C-alpha cells in the first residue's frame, strides 16, 4: 500500500511531481513507441520512410548546395548544411508536436491520470529515432568525403542540449496552449521565422554586425554545436551560452507550469 | 454511517497487507468541483485584463464520502448530477476546487472503454498501451497478456487486426480484460456493463465479485438500477452535485427513482394518493413474473386516494436493464373525468403486449393529476419481469426489429 493519492486544490509541489514523472517513465516509453509506430502504420514501406526521408533531404541538399559554390568562409558547406538541417528538423518537429501534445491527448487524459508532461515528452522521444537516423546519414556522408574529425564527439552534448531545449520549450508552450489556442499558430510562425534567423543555410559571419544578436536566438548555440561536430565550424561561445541560459530558464518555467496544471489542464480541454 | 467492510470474520486475517479495519480506502472531505466555463480565451485576454470573473459551473459541492476496503458502492443520479465528476476526482484526473480527496491503493479507472486505444494499432499493441497507462510494467504486462487475451475471448486473428475494425462490443471486451487484470485496489466503473452481450456481462459481474472477495473496493456508476441492486451493498444518490442519500443499495434505488419521478410523490405521508398491491397478471388473471414475447398482460395496482383526485391520468413506464426507457405512455383512461373521493379505492389496470426482446424489465405506474402535470402517486419499485427467449449475443436494446440484412 504505497500508492496514496492525495488531492487538494493546491498542486502537490515540484518534488512529488518529479517523482510521479519518474514513476510513470514506462508510460513515456510506451507512448513514444506508439507515436513512432502509428506514424508509419499505414505506409506500405513502413519504417523505411524514417530512413528514406532524411536520405532524400541529404541528396537534395548535396546537389543544390554542393554546386552553388557559395562563399562559406572556409567551412565545408555541405557538411555544415546537412548537420544544421538535421538538427533543425528534429527541433522544429518536436517543438510543434510537443506544443499541441496535451490538447491532442485529451481522449487519453480525460479518464486516466498520469503526469501530463509525459504527453509532451513522448513525441520528442519518438523524434529521437529520426534524429539518430539523420545523424547516422550525416556521419556516413562526412566519413565518405573524408571530412570527419575527432570533433564529431561533440554530437553527444549537442544532442543533449537540443533535446533539453526542445523539452523546455514544449513544456512551456504545451501548458499555455491548453488555455490559449492561439499559441499553436504563434509557434508555427516562430518556427518559420527561426529557420531563417538561425545560421543553418548560411554561416554566422554572413550576418555581419547582426551576429551579435545571435545569443538571443535559443537555437543558435545548439545548432552551432552540431555544425562544429560535423563541419568544424567553431560555435561562438556567446551563442552557446545563450542556448544554455534559454534551456535552463525554459525548463524551470515548463516544470513550474506543468506541476501547477497537472490536474487542472483537463478541465480546459 | 453503516460501512460493512468484511462479512467474513476470517477475511482480514488472510492477507497481512490489509490496512486496519475502519480505515477508509476512499475519503472525500468537503469536496467541491467547479468548472470555469471556457469562453474562447485568446492571448489578448492576457494583455487586456477586463476584471470580469468567468462564469463557473458547479459539478460537485460539499461532498463527504468514506468508503472502506472491499466495499462495492453504487452511484446513482440524474444526468449532470455529478457522477462522472466524482469518478474523475477519485481517479485523480482533476483536482478538487475545495476540500480533500484521498485514495489509498492502486486505482484502475474503467471510466470509459478503451482509454488510450489507437484505432490503427492492433488489439495486442493496444493491450500494451492501455495496460501501461493503467500502471502495469512491461514485464508484468508480458506475464499477464495470455490471461488478458483469454478473458477477452477474442480470437488470435482479431487481436492482430487494428481496433478500428472492432465492434463496440469487441472493444469493450478488450478494455475490460485489461482493466480487471491491472491488479487494482480500487476500481472505478462508469456505465460499462451497459454494452456487450449477456454472457460477457455475466463474466464481468463474476470477475467483479471475485475482485471484491479479494478486498478490491469498487465504485460503480450506473443508470441500471438492476446492476446497482445486484452488485452493490451500498449506494449513494447524487442530485445537483450533492449526496442526498448514502446507505443500503435497495433504499438508494428507491430514493433515486423518486427523484426521477418528480417531487410530488416524494414525501410519502403527504402524497395525494398511494399505489399498492402491484402485480403483473396474464390474460387469465394469474400472477406472472416471466413473460412470453408477444403475450398479452396487465399491470395492476390498487390506487387509494388520500384526497379528492380529479380526472387522474396514468403513466406507464417500462425500463430496460440499462435504465433506459423502453416504453412510456401517459394514459388515456377509458372512462374519462372520473373523480375519486378521499379514501376511495380503485384498481388501475394497464394492458400491454410484451413486444420486447429477451431481458429484464421494470414496469412502473404513476398517477398524475392536473392534466398530467402533477405526480399524485408513484409506484417507485415497479414490477420486475423477465421476458423469456433465447440469448442473442449480437443484439442489444429492447425492441425486436427482426433485421434482415442483405448485400447486393
């Protein structure tokens, strides 16, 4: 008899909330696996699409940008774009799916309780498979071209930082989306905008004086770390610090919002 | 409050994990739940604070409830009386607006069927998702899957098909099979036995009895007074979010039906008239309990007027097993404009044809005055009759339509 449910109008607090998330971790695994399975369920090629799509993307990028001969300030441009686009795809998909996760999961949460944050984490978990496949392709391409150095090990902290950032962002926006349905479109617009203000198709040097504003973009440092790992383009420390601060702030805000709304989100669905 | 926890004195000695007698498994103290009526909120409302308070809707108010280990408690009430909100509070889905809820033990909420089922996934895959959401570990699920499959009675090829192809009965079987295998301490059941064929319903009831014998606490919301009578020893009646009765199931059913029937007949002594000696008789006048489909019968009762009754009308209602109204009619009494003097007795007779599908039905009478607007007397208990006939596993509902389906 260890399970005791105690409910009062006040939320239980961050400690008990965190413990409940941990206690339900197997639900996260199941939900993420479900997300992934459902995505490819009715396609005759099934999970093969998970590999095929990033592969097509890599080929397109290689053909288009490999031949444009842009001035890339001495950086391996193909590797740079591949790494940036792969990281960005994961972040954008996770951010958008995470934002609507609590509302979309209404049918699931209407009758059964588990920490609602798991709904947000599940699509991010499912997208990790796509990120791993994408990074595998980038690694293979760079290895084949002899452009891979020891810096590739940076991919580990880069991925950790990006996942943490996507999680923090999604926790905040998913909680807001429950009450404010405009958030979804704000997020869509933000993703569209952020793709262009983040150095993905261009290097930060191209921005000139505007590069000083990059630390304000939460994604600049995280994506930059991927580009350093695969293309040797050293990420600026201000950008990296910016991403870390953003991530920490968003995670704290996300946790606070979710532990507060955990048992009341459902009332607004 | 009468809270009979264990009828067998040895019951508590067998399992060392049992909490001391008298300690409630479910406890609600001064619980209220108010929903804010969501008027489309926009981001702009954050900026422009227009000090208006959003209108609220009170679903539950001032609710106190203590349920001991192993009790099976029914919850009755009109639609909107707060039954589902109560279950949602006990399931921990939503926090109370006031008061405190405490539930000790693992909770299996069967509030609705197939929570977390995804239409594209197969039955087997959905067992994993549903079981996991209900709190089973992967290892435990792997162990339990054969038992779950066996209980559901679904064939292997069915289990491998996506559940979007399932009938509602098949979904229910699967959902119930998972839920009863989650090893719960507390089971919350909402209207679930209304679906599915008779044989499966019996299996569900048997399984619930088994769980109950093991000390599982069950809270059962149902419109079916039959289910409440059969399964529960205690029941509460909710009305407008408050507990208006808490006690023996039999009495609760009566209170519930009084509420359904209107308020005039509520206070027995003040009633304008009394219905008594109700019976169902066949064409020959013999008392019957089992009806032959299509047979002609009469529902008869004695009406005693307490005051003058001017032009009384009679309302006949047949309730199906799930509490739904199978047939209801406000009579045209043959000899109209009859008036009964105080203390005068009369016999009310309603002839009817048992054009019903096999099952249990409850037949009730009401006497109304003022052109049918005022309830003068209400035979709340009604006559419970069985319509005999072979079981039809794929059919439900009270009306025998005798379908013929062709595909050209």
